[in-house]
């Protein structure tokens, strides 16, 4: 059982403040380690494919010490991150080129179809990872495998 850093009274590991003197106790990274310890590898993999915002989960998974040795989870994090990069390339890279086109059906047709394909891939991968299936998307899976191989 830990003790207060100011007065020496006994405190529990979950106490933020000492009950005797009220001094704030150091956290030692409890919140982040408890948060990640409650997430299963399957759930972490699924979170990487949430459309548009899954990149946040990808970065957390890739940075977390807990998933450092779990190849499958890291694969899904890389693959989800590459899907988001493709989304950004379409949204920020190609969309401005079609912006000045007077025919809006061309502008929204091409980029809209490509965005729908990426969005569909996110949904497809949500389903596959929820079924514990390590599915490799054609281009993105190869990139994710290469990224995993470079880290070893």
C-alpha cells in the first residue's frame, strides 16, 4: 500500500488526494495504463476502422507499449491508418483539382465514388475484424505488412 508523498499517511493506489492532508498524489500514468489494459486486442483492432476518426485509435495502438508485440493489432492499426491517408489524399489532394470544373458531376463523381469505396472498406474491415478475421485489403494490406516488417 502506498503512502502520501507529503505527510506519510497510507493512501490507496487509486487516491488522487491524501485523506489526511489533502496533498495531490502522483498518478504514475494510471489513467492511460488502466484505459489500455481494459481494451482487448480485438476491440483495439476494431477501433482502428471507425470511419474518418479511426486514425486516432491507430496512433494510440501503435504508440502503446501494451500492443508492441501483438502483430495482428498493429497490422490493423497500420491498415486503418493507410485507409485514412487515402481518404486525405482524395479530400485534400484531388478535390481541389476538380473544384474549378464547371461540370460538378465530374468533380463529385470521381472523388465521391472513391470516397465511397474507402468508406465501404472501413465498414467491411469493421465487420471482418469483429469476426476475428485478419483480412488484408489489396493495396493497404501490403503496405501494412511492409510497415510491420520494417519495425522488427
